[in-house]
């Protein structure tokens, strides 16, 4: 099926069936229509995130302590264990 060029409105001055503003409003309405049902990322827990900066000497000591543990721990898990031991 061949569609005439004037029907496609490819020429300058070709009129669209919709006003120009409705094209932009369509995008806004469609973003409201999309509902994300699956949450992404780590599951939420009741915890507060803190950020810690360690000098190289303390980081080396932490890594040495982690190396002596079996099984090896991640840095965040090692810091949590050390905190629990020192605070209890």
C-alpha cells in the first residue's frame, strides 16, 4: 500500500491532526500510566547508612584483621563485627 506524500505530511507546511501541545502532553500522561511493580536494588532494612573514611594505616590494620578471619569477611561486615564486640 502506497501512501501519498501529502497524506504523510512530510512537506513543509503540512498540518498535523493534533495540536502541537498535545504531543508533549501525551508523554506526560504516559509516564503517569507506567507503574513499576518490581522494586530494584537491595531490599530496604531498618538501618542508617554511615560513611567512613579511614587513614591508610587503619585500613591496613582492618585488612590484616579480615585476613585472619575464616571465612574472609567483607570490610562492612568486619566493621560491624568489631563494633558489636567493642560495644557489648
